[in-house]
C-alpha cells in the first residue's frame, strides 16, 4: 500500500478529503466500496450513500443497474 502526505489548511475537513479521494478511486474502479469503507472506518452502506453525493454511481454499468432493479422487483 502507498502513503500520501498532504499539507492542507486547518480549515479543511480531513474526513471529507479522505472521502473524496476514496470516492474517486471507487468511481474509477481502483478500489472496492467495502475496502474504501473499511479504510475510512465507516459502514459500506454509508460509503455508498456518500459517493452518490459526489455524483458517482454505485453501478458499474447499465447491466449492473438493471440487475439491481430486477432484484428489488
């Protein structure tokens, strides 16, 4: 695993920065939602809800979305 060090103003919410980074990695398929949630110390469902606030879909493609909708019907 790699480590990144950032110098940010004190006014920046570090939890929000970490969430934005992991949401971006999740959106690109570089990390799973479960792994991201674990690294953030949050429940997977909470992570999935949060990424939606950044406009990142939790579905990998249209077929994935259709399968999810079929399961709920």
